[in-house]
């Protein structure tokens, strides 16, 4: 099925950004000839890419596309125009940058919420000594031995895959391959390869914890990124929405995808995921207090905005890196090493605004799911996130 001419130009435009910054294209599963043409074309100029994004956006109202496709392309072309201007070294405020990329407005969180989270965490991990020391000891005890990591990954992936395939059917040939990598600014990453295949990389530089691993597998694979890619390829792409063959960093797609993925474990297992995980670890001969892990997860949920606050301090208020690292240590109760790892992510030219996809994506989509009238309605809303080309603006008015 031949793509609409404007959509083809959108694909060419998005692919060109990968020549400015490798990794800007997160996934592309469309016509390989189109990608080769872009790769063999003269080197793109950022300001010209920004102008082309604005021109395509102006053409959208008369392009004859369905409303949902028009809305999708509109906000993505706006994001690409901003990226082109950033690559051209235009002075764009950080809040404005985030708004253009992700279609959300951000503001600092309330430190009283963070203090309340600390009080709740203190109750869960009651004992002697400062809370940060008890948190550190708890996290140390929760570490997965490196030699056991692969077995744990495979076990949780298999269990979650089975649950997902019952509720949100997937193509028979879908598959996820897991690999361990190092020297990355993230803890895990899904590389969607097309044809219902993904490679999920897990960062060996960061200790993997029993409480976090079920979330990580749900986020990257079932029913998170891999599941979303598979269902959109089988649905939207198969019916001619070629714009869905391209997944770009710093666009509203990312906010929707990260929000969906961060809510994935709760969507497929729900309350009680701790006991569910405890039984899987027990089968592997590992001790895990699932109830306590779940209580601690709920308590620490109020710290969601800390990393976005750190990004605002760094890029909006222009505080120095040491002050921002101390802010992360204080409120997130993490080690200096982990704070520096977070700072590395926040300082990356490509990823500096990306933290807002997790914070605002979780808030926006979580709030929408929470407004479901029944468990069936909630499951159907999550299916819509997996299957439809929704944007943050569309969710806000639902």
C-alpha cells in the first residue's frame, strides 16, 4: 500500500534527523529503499529541516487525512521543527522545549510530597539509623546476583508474555531477545526490529534489583514497548498508516510510549504484583518479600517528579552539576554513583528533556486509566493505548 505523499515526506524528514544525531530514530520498520535514499542524500542542514517541518504542518489541513492521523502528524511535526531549531543552536527555553517535544507543560514538584514519601518509606523500612542508610541496605539485599540475572529475566518474560497473550493477542512469530550491555545512560532499552521482533538491552553498569526487574520486563516487553510496537504494526501499519513505521526520540510518541510502559506491570498483573513476583522468585530459589516491595513502591511513587525537578534545575535554572547531583541524592535517596548516572542521562544533548516522558506520561495516562468505571473498562483503555495513534492532547480531552 503506497503511503500518502505528505506521510512519505514526514518519514524522509524524520529519518534525516538520524544523520544529525545517531539514535534520534528509535525504530523504523518501513520501506528500506526510503531510508537508503535519505542516507545517500546530501547532508541535512538543521534549519532547513525545521523549515520543512513547519511547511508540512501548514499543508496538513488540506492533505485529506483522517482526523486522528492529522492530529498525530501535527504534534510530531511541531516536535521536529523544535528539534531542527535546537540542532541549529537556537536559544529555546527548557520548558518551551519540553512543551514542543511532548505536548505537555511542566513545573517543579512539591517538596512536601517528597517529605511525605520519605515518611511512608520510613514506616515500611522501620529500624535504626538514617532512612538513607536503611534504603541503601535494603537495595543491597535486593540485588540480583549477576549469574542469576538471565534466568530471572527469562522467567519473568515468559510469565508476563503468557498473561499478555491472553488479554492482548500478539502475532504467533513475535519474539524478544535479551542481551546485557554496558556504558549506557539508561537501565534498559527496547530495540524494535520490525516483523514483531525486539532486542531488549539491559545495562550491566546498574545493579538489577528483584523489586525492579518485573517492572523492567513489563516496561520493555510485555505489555510495554514490544507489545505496543507489535500491535501497532499488525493494526495501524497493516491498514496503511505508514507514519507508524517511524518512532522518533523527542516526540509525543515517546511520552505516550513511556507512560504506557511505566504502567505496564499494574495493567497486566495489577495490585498484588508483589506476591505474584514473590512466587516466581521462590520457584527460582530466591527469597523476596513481595508485600514489602509493593508497599515501598507505592510510598516511593511520590518521588516521581524528583528527576524532572533535577532537569529543571540543570537546564532552566542553570544550577551546576554538583548541586543537581546533591538534590537527586537528597530526595531520591540514592547513592552518589547512582545520582551521577542520572545526571549523565539528564545532561545528554539528545536525552536531556526525555525524563519528562516518564513523569508526565505516567501522570497523564495513569490518571486516564484511573478514571475507568470498571476493570474491563480499564483493560480496554490500556488496549487503546497499545493500538491507537493517541496523542497527549487527545487523552486530555477524553
